[in-house]
């Protein structure tokens, strides 16, 4: 079975199609889950370290807001992972279930 892949730019993920958003696919509506469920096996500390944005001023500002050790990362893409565009890396759920 060939699975269809719908391409979403990273800027669209942040501004429009983030976790909880509904998206219309070729096979019907889908819901975008949280990052830890959507990325599946890619969601790990070791993997996120590769995509961490290390900007000291931003990290200090986030630390002051959260009172913890929060970090900022770039959302992985097919190109950054070295995977073909025909392979989906972020999973969605059928809606409604």
C-alpha cells in the first residue's frame, strides 16, 4: 500500500497547522497530534540535541519566563534528516475517532 504524504512547510506548522489542528488530506480529515506523538521515534533528547537552536539571549529569556531549563529546537524536516520527500516523518491521526 502506498501512503500519501502531504507536505507542510515548517513555517506553516508553527503558524497554522500546529498540534491540535485539523488538516484535510486525500483520505479525509486528520488531526495533528503533539510533537512527541507526531514525531514518534524521532522524539528523544539525543535527536533533539541535533536540532537545538543555541542562541544565548533567547535561552536566558526563556529560562526567565519558565523558571526552568527550557530549550528551543528547529522542527526536523525530510531534508535535515536526509530522508526522501516521499517519506512522511510526522504522523497524524484520523479524525474523528
